C-alpha cells in the first residue's frame, strides 16, 4: 500500500499546486485530482489520508490568516503522516563530534580572511553567479546528506573551473563508507555531509549524474555499482568544518568561499510556501536534515538565510527556503535533547547538545577544499 502511495507521489510532483490564497475553497477531492493521486476511494487508506489532509489544510489556512513573515501551502507531503515525512530527511545529531574524519583540514586553518559581518556584502546569492545546478529531489530516501554534499561540490567545482556539472548523488549515497555508523548506517538510512566529503577526497573522483543516475527515490537502497568505464568528472582534497555555532564564521564562509553544506531542524518545513520562515522550535531544536546554504539577504527589513533543499523544485520558493536571520544568531540557542535517537554513531549516547541559530543553522557546517574538474 505504501509503495503505491509513493509511486503516486512521483506523479504528484509535476502537478500545479494551488496558491495559498486559494486554499479556503480547496478540498481533498481537488487535492487528489490536482496531484494525480490514487488512495483507493472507499478504503481505510483513503479515509486516513483524507483525515490527515483535512487537519493539515485547516492548520495551514489558520496560519495564513495570522500576520507573519511566511506563508504555508499544501503540497505533495500534505497527506503524509509525521513518521512518513521523516523519510524526507536523513541527518542525525551530534555526529561530527564522534566521527573520525579522514580528510578534514584543521578548523583553525580557515582559508579565507575573517572579516566583521558589517564588512561583508549586504547580500549573497550564488545562484546569480551561474554556479548552481537545478534543485533535485531525494524522494523517500534519507539521502539528504548526499544531495547536500553533491550540490555543494557542484558549486565549488563551478567556482574553480567556470564549468557547472550535474554530479551523482547516487554515487555518494551508495558508495560512501560509514564504518562508525554516524548519522545512521548510510545511504537511505542517513549519514553526514562530512562523511560524503571524506569519500569524495579518498575516491578516484565523482561521476556525472547521467553516468550514475539516482535510483533510490522510493527508499529502496542499492549497493555501490560504479561502471568501470565511467569517467570521473570532479574531485576534492578534503573539507573544512566550521566552528560550531559561530555566526561570523558561517557568514564569512558563504560570502567568500561559496555554498556551504549545513545541518538544520527541518521538522516544521513541510508546508512552507514562501516568505521568511521562523517557525522552528528554538528551545529544543531537532537537527534532522542536511541542506545547502546558498547565501543571505534582507527583505523589507528582515534579514534571512537563503537555503537550498532537496525536496524538488515544486516545494517552497522553487525548491528554496528563506530562514529568519538575526544579528544575535549565536545567542539564539536551544538544546537538542535527542542526540542519540538511534541515528548517532554506533555505541555513542551523548548528552544533549547546544544548537544555535534559527532552526539550528549554525550548528554544523562544512565545505569541500580544492574542488575542481579532473
């Protein structure tokens, strides 16, 4: 039954979603039609999906009636249960402290000058530089870590070489070793961008997507199967991991180096439509997703972070979300109370960790070093 549902989801992504202004007259039947879904009318599954959708629609409409900096909408996740939505993430907590990196450069040896935030550009958007590929879709596989690392690599290669390629998230997901079982057991079960960068640095190079296409949309894993005739396109020497919960360093890195792989609490993102989001649990953020920081800016006096997601271009603002950014991000902290929820490094059970920034955006950030074409 669930596989039939996710098959329908893949078709739903091409549907034209309603605008948030049209939702008060929107119905479950219209949702089923718009997204080309087949829940089996008259079945228990149909009844369950309708109940989930109706609750979500009422919540979204109520949110949009309140004054706020962002709007919400229905989308391909609106009839999913909370547990099903978790399949769209795949990043664990407190992993970078336990993982023993292979190719990490020393944190203190940043390869960019530290500038005061006031001296940095007032806005940064790497999409305008022609170094960002189209937004991709991880589907029901917890491979966000592979998509975030791949997208970050694509941009750093383009910055270095002037050439933009679509590289293979499937190779990263299926082939990155995770001996300490950090962030999960790897592949669809979760890992980290740092583990992906370790693999990239020690491999013979990363193939283009057309040579090793993504096959795990529905959550069914496949083993590492690199065609020996494939020609790797890009490689790195290692990666830099930024100081955790450091606002100035993250601002400098994204302004000077390029897009940055980051970790966030995305548990409240599923219905995001547009605007500047500030709906995370700041008291107890739950870092659960890897994405890419593409820049920052200001809109009508509200500062924001610009973040690329991997839930398809039909989600949010063409696949992106703008997250509230404050001058006091380093003091906007909470406690992630579930760092050992079955996805941290095997045998590890750390105490709660301090996570700072809106949606925990300052907690864990990294980028590849010496990225270039082979």
